[in-house]
C-alpha cells in the first residue's frame, strides 16, 4: 500500500527524503498543464525539491509521524506550488549573506533565483513556502499589441485605485503590485522622499524576498540621480558594477523613475530583476513614467487630504485650547494648560512661556523639558535674546541653531532649534510662547502658524488670569476693609480704601502713573500712584477740577478738554502731562468720577476709554455694595466666632486651659463686667468657681456653694437658661450680698449640660440693668453646649491621665539594675501631643550569677488600653523569667497566658528578650516579631543584625513556639534594641530606616551607652522635624 496520497491539486507524503520523487512527478505534470518550457520546468522542479528537502530536514525534525503537504495550482503561463510542514519556522532576516563564507541558508537563496516569486509564511500551525514560476514563451507569444493592452489595463487599474480612495498606503501597495506584475520583475518598491530630513523610506513593496528594510538614511548609490536631478536612472546589468551591489540581494537588472509633484521629486519607483540581465525598453520607461504620474497624483491628493484633515484637527485643537484656557483663571494653571496644549498640538517635548517684566526682561515663567538651572539663566533683555525679535518685530521667529547663544554661557542642554511667537494683547506684547527641538530642524509654515494661534490664545488667557488675580486681590482687600466695624469716621476711612484701590487698579490696567476717584456725595478724593517713583506724587488740584468737570457734564474728558486756567497750570506744575476721566454712575445716579494720569503726554484711544469705563462700572458697584458688605460681615462675625469658639475649646484637653478660653471668648463677644464658670463636685454635690473674669480674686477663690439655690439651683435642676434683667428686683436670686459687693445688676445663667447630665453653669453679669436679647441668650446657650462637651472631654482625659500616669511608673524602671560591668542607656518617649503612656516598654530582670534579662516590647494601640496590655505583658514575662530565665521557654509561657488574658482581639505585642550570661559571655535571645536589634562588634568595627527565624507576635497564637538564638559577646561590643517608632520616623515619604540607624551606631559606638541612646534619638527627631508620630524606645547595652 502506498504511503503517499494524491488529491486534486494536493500531494501528501511522509517526512522522508525518498518520497520527494512523488512530488517531482506531480510538479512535472503541473508544468506541462501550465505551458512552462523545459528550462522553466527544470528550475521549478529543482526549487520544489529544495523546498521539500528543507521541510523534511528542518521543519519536520523532531515531530513524530510528520507529513509534508504540497498544494499545486496552475493557470495558463503560471505554475504555483505550496510546500507546508509542521515546523515553527525561522527569521528570514537571519538568512545567509551571499558575500559570507557561512554555508547555511543557501537553499532559500537558490529557490529565490530559480523562481519568479517566493513567499514565506508561518501561522503557529506550521510553515508554508509558496513558489511561483511564469512561462517566458507565453509572454513572448503575447505580442506587442497584447503587452500594450495589458499595460494599458494595468495603468487603468492604477488610475481607478487612485481615484477610488485617499488611503495612500493602499494606493502605493497597488502600484507596487501592478507594476511588478506588468513588468514581470522579481521586486517592485515605492519610496517616499522627505526633503526636510533628506531621507527616503520604503512605503510599499511587492516581491520582497526577505523583509522590508527600515527607512534609509540616505539613498543607495544607484538611486542618487533620482533624488538629485529628478530624472530616471536605468541600469542594464548590475553584475558588471560590483560597487552597486545591494546587500542581501543579487540584483542583476534595475530601473528607477522619479515621482514628481508640483515640480519636486516626492518619491520614486524601483524595479529589480534578480535572476538574469534584462534590457528595459523605451516603452517600459514610458509605461513606468505613466504609473509614476498616477502615483504622484495619489500622493498629492493624499497630501491635500492630510492637509485638510490637519487644518480641521488644528481648528478642533485650538477650540479645545480655548475651552481649556477659559475653564480656569488661575495664572499658574493657565500657563500649564498653554504648555500642555502646545505639546499636544505641535508634538514637541520642550516648550516655554516667557513673560516680560517691568524692567523689560524676558523671564521663563513656565516650561516643559528644561532644567531649573537652564531656566534660571534665561532672563535676558529683548535685544540680547535670540527669540526676543518675536516681540520687537511682532511676528513668529524661528532660530536654526541656539548653540551659538547658549554654549558660550555654558547653558547648552541639547536644545538646538527653536521658534517663538509673540504673545500680544491689543498689540501690547506680554511675552513669547517658544518651542524647541534637540536637533537641527526647520519648522514648517503650518507649525509656525499654529504656534502663533496658540500664542494668541495663551496671551488672552494670561491677560485674563492677571486681571482675575488683580480682581481677587481687590476683593480680598475690600472684604477685609468691610469686616471692620466702628464709628462713622472709621467707616469713611474704609470707603477711602475702596476708592484708592479702584484708582490704583485702573492706573495699572492703562499703564499710567497714577489714578484718582472723586465721590460727589462725600467730596472724597483718593489719589494713588502705581509705578516706582510715583507713589509720593502729590494729589494735584487739577485732578479734582477735571473730575468735577466730568461729574457735571456726565461724559468722558481728557486733560486737553479742560480750558486753559488754574487747573491746567496746576497740572503742569505737578508734572502731570496727560489724564483721562470718566463718570462713575449707578442705577441711583451719578456717584463721582474716575481719573488716570501720567507724567508723559499720551493720546487715549477707544480701548483706553472702554477699559476705564469698565473700571468705573466696577467702582460704582463696589461703592454701592460697601455698606451692604459691612453689614453682612457683621452678621457673619457672630456665627464665625461661635464656630471658632467651638473649635478652639473642643480641641483642648487641659481642663484649666479649656475653662480660660471659654471665659475669654464670652468676655470678648458680650463684654460683661463679670463672667464665671461654676462646676459641680461629683462627690459632694457642691458648686465651686472653676474659672472667672472680673470677680475679685478673694471672692472668686472663696466662693463655694454647698447647695445650689435660687436661680442657679433652678438652672441645675431643669437645665433651662435663666435671664435676669435686674438682680435687685428678682426674688429668687439669693446671692444678693455677693452681687452688691461686686456692683452687679443684670444676670444671665446657662447650664453646662451633656447627655450624661448637668456639669455646672456659665454665668454672665453686667453692672447695669439690662434686658437680655434673644440673640444674646441663644448665643450664650449654644456656647454653653459646646463648652460642656469640652469640659466633659477634658475631665475624662484628666481622669484617664491620672490612671495612665500611675501605670507609667510601673513600665519604666525607676533604677538601673546592678550592671555587673555593663554600661546601660535608655530613651523612652510616648507619641502624641497629650500622650502619657504609649505601647512601648522595656525592663531589666536581675538574675543569679550576675545574669541579666533585657526586655523591650511594643504593644498595639495607645492610651489606657495599651497601658493595660503593657502591664499584663511585662509582669507575666517577668514572673516566668524569674522562675525559668531560658528565653524560649519564658516567652512561650508568657504568650500562652497573654492569649488567655487579653480581652481585645486586636491587642498584641512584639517583644525581644535577651539573657546575658557574663560567665560564658553569651547572649541568648528570642525575637517575637520585633525589629531586629543591632550588635556593633568592637573587634570588626561594624554592625550586624541579630536576625532570627520568623515568629508570630505575642497574644495571637497560643501554641506558638519561639526558637532561641545565641551570640558570643566581646568586650566593647554594643547592643542596640529599639521599637519601630525609631526606624519608621518620617520626613515626608522617606523613613529614617535601618541604614541611618546602623551608620549612627557605628559613629557613636565609642561613646557611653546613654550618649549613644541620646545621640540616636536626637538625630531621629531632627530627621522627623519634631515630635515623633509613634512611641520611641531605645535601650543601649555596652559590654
């Protein structure tokens, strides 16, 4: 039974060389049907045999029961064979170079020479090599008419493709394919030329045998004439010109024609024949030029289409820029937005906004891609800056090479070419928008046009942001002015501040030396200088005369509009050469006149008049609203103060400080003669003065009420506020004697009550009879509620602090243990502003034989809960150590007891316990999840970490075991134990860390133990800028 199978158009053979003969027979029959001559049949047979041999020897290697599938297809004059194997394929780029001495890879090159087309593909399921062979006799028999018809048909196909789409890659791919088929060449390529960078890039190819090369940095020698002169270059037989050999190819014949558009060479078409020499005829050149002309049309259409698309995109981008800039009036945000959009639209990586200052210097105000050093040295006068001409000439400037300007100053950072557009507001330059490249580059007209549009948008946005800043400054100053309260004279001074500010801003906007605002109702004239050297300019009388003339005529006037007389003479005497004034009018009528003036003569235009009128409108609104703002701020002050009082008293935990602040706030707001706080003693039930202001010290200190009676007693019983207009006429007020001594008449008493009950009362007294208003009663009642909460919190804190202080004494050893020659130093610092007890503790357990147990631990949490866990952990471990000091056994027993005793599941502790034995000079230790201690070796002069196998924290797993570790100790060695608050101290996002700790220990190791501990703690506090955020404990033992 045969091992081969034949299907129509397919032959399947086992991957054995002896079966290749069956394929040869099928290929020979295929060539006969296709009409191939003997020479073409022999070439194809040899190529297919080589393909089958490669498939069997390489593609099917290592594949059990592999098969080779050969597919056959023919049409008149063309035979096509596909050879498929199950292999993974190879990289065609690694094939043999014909000029190399290496022998592998010649099979593929042989097949390339024997066939008219070779295609290679791999899809993960196997590898396919497709071989095509054409009959030369069929082509010769076609005749001149047939070839001419076929050429016309191919040219028509190209024309139809060009007219049917604007997708340039598709068009050029069709051009390459049709051209190769028309001229029956092995390869056709279309290259596009970039005259700006002097490069040519392969954009379409047909018949490439190996791969398409990346963009050529300069044209090959055989193509040079095409790019330079725009004429065709034909080479009949490249074999006779070894210098023109193309690496990786055996090109025998070639023809190239330029693609010309608008008189410029934009690309070229190249045809290559690999196998035999060929003479291209004149008709070949004519046909190829016709195709090149159609390609030129396609390229030009695509260029126009891209240009139209680019214009649309630019308009869209500029619209986005305008929207983004209009979305914010913050100057810094505006500048960042301008640069972001410049980078996005123009595709640059370096750009900057440079703004003019008052001295005429250009300064980099915002940038991307520039270092701070480069930016700081870019301040320059317009005439000294290479980009300053953009401002002086009011146009976009492009600079080919900035190095001549920057390198002598040592500032060159790779920025070579640049372009700058002026930022203009009403033809007034405020700066430039600049873009840069890090290589020599000539910016296109489109790029410069877009840069100018971005600069225009940016200039307007910057101008608006500056106006907004000035407006915000004015608003802040006006609000600060309106908040002040006082007499009518003080109110007049506030109004003067308003009009002076308006005059100054108007002068700034119009670039004048000063401004003035006259109010018709008050006759108030405010004059303000703007620029340096003009702030001491006296108020010239002519300004008042000009303002009065404007007010009477109700129209804008300039200094030239005044008749000759005393007013104009006074102006000249004061040095005022030009002035412009406009009326200030509201719905209620004329309010006054706004004027700006300067020392130099100036003609005012429509823009100046419109700008000053806008300031006059704002001035009228500000003047009209000033009193309303004042009243509104007075009403808001009471609420704001109440909020301030609440925030201040509830943020304090010291009872005396809380009481003092309550008294101070009440006295400031209600201005009473006497204010006092009486608190109930929870044990005796008596009332006692806790804080007071206005009472004589003797009366305040001696006032203790064993049983509250009268008005105060009623407030304590029902928790309701009592207001007494006249104490002498109120029968329930029982403390008449005290009030007579202190000369008090009116009385307001509010309860200090919380959800748990009444804590006391807040009393306010006046020296005269006074009917308390609802606002006063509501305000003091609200304040009393906040004060009660603050007093309760402070009281609870005080009680907890007393408990924790008692526990604290038990955690920190009062006396150092008998050291037996050891030098010990320690630092203990709880975290937080008010913390008295944290979760850290350390302990020393003296044992027999001068042995010493050293313990350091960190309990989770803070405050009383942490203190409870700390006490439990300390005394449990101490008890077990005294019974059996072996670290592993003692810690294991303490852990089991802690798991049973701790009520909170979230309470646990890390611990390091070391047993020092001076007899053996060994340190035996156990580490239960604690940071590794450091041991400084005196003999080596370096630190080691006392690491141990990973163990669980105490209080988590009852049956946890803890392995002991042992290390020998030499005289002079230093042991440093610590809690995580040391290494986790932060400065921003950076931690103090182990590296710093090891370095410090090495530096301080020769100091006494306490000096080492103090030095490390001081360095950690300096690193973290003050109070640590976590408990800090350090224990240093110097052996």
